[in-house]
C-alpha cells in the first residue's frame, strides 16, 4: 500500500475511533451496561511459533501457532464474541528510543518524528511502523518515548495470530522491568475497538437505538446549517460595509491629495502685480521697460537703460527672481543713445 494512502486511512480510522469513543463516553453508564457489553481482552506473548495466551480471569495457556487445534483451545478462554487482542512482541523485534524535541512540534509530532527516523533506524521509513508518547513536558522541551518495528515483523505476527483465529488490536512490548509500554505499533485502522451489543435486546429496542443514532448524527448537521446561513449573512453584510468604507476612504485620500497639490501651488504662486511692483522699486530712473511678460515661470524684460549691465545685479538681488541674464547682446539705440536690452529670469517661487 502506498504511504500516502496508508496515512489517509490511518487518519480516517483515528477520526472514526475518536468519534465512537465520544459517543460511548456520552452514553449514561446504565444505558451502556444495558445496551452493550465489553469485549474480553486477551494478552498474547509470542516466542517463535509458540504463543502464551492469557485472559484476566483465566489461567494462561501455551499453544503452537501451527497447531490446527490451537483456536479451539483459545476459545475456552473467552466468550463467543471476538475479543480485543494485545500482542507483546519480543524485545529483540522492537527498537525503543527516548527523544528530546522542542514543545513547538507537539501539534505535528508524528510528522516531526518521520524526519528523525532516518537516524533512529537503518531501515527505510516506509518499512517501519512506529508509535510515540509524550512522557514529560519541561522547560519548553518534550521528553518522548518512541518504539519502532519493521512492518514485515508485524505482518508475520499478524499471520501467526490469524492462524489462532485472533485479530490483534494492539501490538507493543515490555521494558527491562517487565512493564508493558503504553504504545501501539499497529496501524490506526487496525486499532478499532467496539463494544458488543447484547443478544438479549429486543428488535424494538435495537430499532430505537438505531433511530437515536441517526438523530444524533443528523440534528447537529441541521444546527450547523442554520449557523452557517446566519454567519454567511453576517459575513456578506460585513463585506458590503467594508467595500463601502474602502470607497469612502479612497475618495477622502483623493481629496486630501488634491488639496495638498493646491496648497503647494498656492504657496509658490507669485502674483504678477507683486512682481511688477518689486521690479519698479529695483530698477533705476534712467531705465525704461517697453515689454514685460511672464510665461511658465520665466520673466522677460525688454527696454532701454543708460547702464544695462547694472540691471543684472539689481534684479538678482530681489528674492523673486533667479538666473537673471541677457537673452541677446546689448545694443545702443540710434535716437536715444541708450543701451537696448532683453533680460530673462526665472521665478524663484514658482510660476503664476
């Protein structure tokens, strides 16, 4: 079986086992005892082809797994119902380790352990069955017990038990002190442990139990549908409100950006009247301006003056103009005898 499929089946059976255990715990004790009876539990110790089978209230027996009469001998230990079977593997078959891992990996502990298996065993990960338990939590670290066994060894054990008419639901081993390790090396799909319905139940009681089970499965679904419908409406209303709020925010941001641009332009604006007044105050009396223009932040002056070169320094001294220069060479007029000039400059604080 492919590892991905096996992991999916294990997760499905683990969820089913968890759900059934929840139902079992949810039943009152009197109802549990009236409707169901616990299966007997057998403990099987294997040593080669020999198996020691024991039940809590009966004496253990030793049988040969290859003996055709072994299943009938085991049947005397338990009732007619199929028992839960726990097999104790020889210590030489199971590798045990103790690991210390950060507490952050607890939610994905089994996935984290898969990355540790490469150094814990010389076998391929797909050929190994493993289980773990958290023994201790301290200082942000986890103390973890891990047990590993080859899948082929587990399959061989399962084959021997099948010859005895037994289906194992747990496989573990013992520590050096002879105590059973609380680990299960079987795949989760083989661990399903269900109680047995009493044979004395009348058909009507059985039908009632089935109807109650169906109701217990169906009623939560109806409730969840109502909750989902209510939450869907709430989420849709919140989404519409969020879209509207986002649109309002976008409009406000655009308005603020437009206001900032206008404010910047206003702060750099120089009124033409103020510029003309400033230039009139700066230019000497022997200077006449015949043409004054402002275009795209550039000022142009044309006129006549007794000393045109002095005008550059005078205009440069004002705070409103910069880069003052002659646009063309200065010439002298025939009639007035004054210097004719064309001066250009840039506005220091922006264009009007």
